[in-house]
C-alpha cells in the first residue's frame, strides 16, 4: 500500500480496484500467450513464418521466431512489428532468408512482456526445391551426318522428369532429342548425352541441354558444332589427245566444300593400275564439279590402258570409276626386198609388211628408172592387221631391157 499513489477523493464501488491499471509499471503477472501458425510464401531460399501473440494487457517487449533444421532451432529473426499491450490476439510474422532449397525447417514464435516469456508450439515447413542446374558441353563423335550432344545436369535433390537437347541450324533450334538416360534425383552433376543423326554434311548446328524437375525447367547455354564435309566426288571421263605413245587423262572432282589436298590419276595395263600421275591443277574447295586432267606419255602403241581419277580432302579419299583407252597403232613396218623373176620386160617386186596390229588399208610398190619413181603397182594382196611381217609382191611388165 505504501507504493500506491494517493487515492484520496476516489470512491471504489461495485468491486475491487485494479491496482495495476492505476499504477504505471505495475505487472499483472500474466505473460503473453503465443501461438505458432503455418508458414507462408515458401520459396527455395526464403519463407514467411507466422504466429499470433496476445499481450494479455502488458506491453510485449520482445517478439521473435526461432528457426533451424531441427527443434533445437539455432537461429532467430525478430517479428516484423511488436504486438503491443492489448488483450487480444495479434498476428505477427517475419521473413526468413538464406535458407537451403528442398530442406525441412522447424520454427516457433517467442514473445515476452514484464510477466514473462512464452514459447509457441513447433511448426515446420519445407523449402521448395531448385530446378536442375544444367550445362551444355562440347559435342563429340562428329561425322558428316551424325554427332553426340553432351551436357551435365545437377538434379539439385529432386527427380528430373525431362531431359533433352534442342538443336537446329540456328539458335531458334526447332528439333529435339531426349537424353539417353535421365540423371536421377541426386545433388551432384551427372553427365548426359544424346546421339543425333540425319544431319547435313559440312553444316553448322546450334544445340543446348534442357532439364526439368518439379521446381521448374532450366536451359543450358548455346553451343555450336560443324559436321564434317563429305569426301570429294571424283568422276573419271574419257581420255583425249590419244596418240601411239601418249594421251590426256580426264575427270571431274567436286570438293564438296573441303579443300582437295591431292588429285591424281592411276593408270596401267590392267585395273590394278600400277602407275600414277598428278592432276595438272588441284580443284580447290568449292561445291561444284571441276574438270581435272593429266598428260601421260611413254605408252605403248596399240595398247589398252585402264585409268581413274583419285581425290583426297580432310574428309577422306574417293576414287572415280575405271575407264579405258587404247593408244593408236604405229604405221606398218615395211622392208623392200630384191626383185625376182626378172626378164627383159618384166619382174616381180618383193617386200615384207608388218601391220603392227592395225589393218593395212593400202599396199603398193612405187617404181621407175629413178628415185623419183613415178609409177606404182598394188600388192598382190593386203597383209591384214597382224603383228608380224607378211611377204608381199607385185608383178610389173612393160619394162625396158637392160634398164
């Protein structure tokens, strides 16, 4: 009573005097009533923790939430505002940040006033998982028409439901192929790949990895690859400028977009060839057929030769089809022999003729009283087209005696 202010002149009727309401700083002895409510706005790394506090008539001097991965908590965050000093429930909350994704957290409300401290009941929430972490890696096993696309996917603890590669001739892609296998639900990077076929040779393609889990979809960075060019396309064409001992070998080569580093003709008396000769000029690196040729000498007359064009680029070596040529036959080999059956006015003129493999179209003897000749007489018969000497003759008459 000695601490009460003077009540002189005040009349108490109908019950007791609430001394604490009449005296500043006096405690009723009742601590706040605190209740923990469900969390809200749960994200991957943050959440809003909620509760209610009834001050029970005394100003709440502390309001905070304890939270952590277990009921031991370990961290705390103050309420966004104090609930005052009333006698009714007041909603309080706080935003908790820097949390780990896909993780369970416990929390409770704590409030204090002059009457003491109250702890709310334990509540829990689970942060949302993170979408996969994806990285597009360099491609491998590149050919003219196929490639293996590569990447890595970290599921971040949640099962990956879709994994595929987008690819196409531009960053708009347009085509896709599923990963050979899904990367699971772990928390480490997993290598994934997919084989793509039916590509165009010597072409540039864009590609990226895409992966999805319950938290969302992520896209890897863009990568590019270039398919290998096709090897050259050589075509052997007919020979030209054929003589008894030489010819020009001809062909065309389409480089198919890759620089031709070697161009030559193989030739010989059989399809095994055995000899080669470089093209007069290389056909470059274009994408259309280019005429090529090579002049070959020291051939045998009247002989059949096989030949073909061969071309090489970084994509490989290709050979044209087999062609044949036959060198021209040499002229007949002729030897004039002594005359026989000589009389005063007639004689038989003699010789041998080797056709050298070509049909002899004309055979005759020239004769006269001087080396200017001036007269002729046909051989009795033509020597044919063989390859050995044939005896030929022709009778002449009307000659002058002793001439």
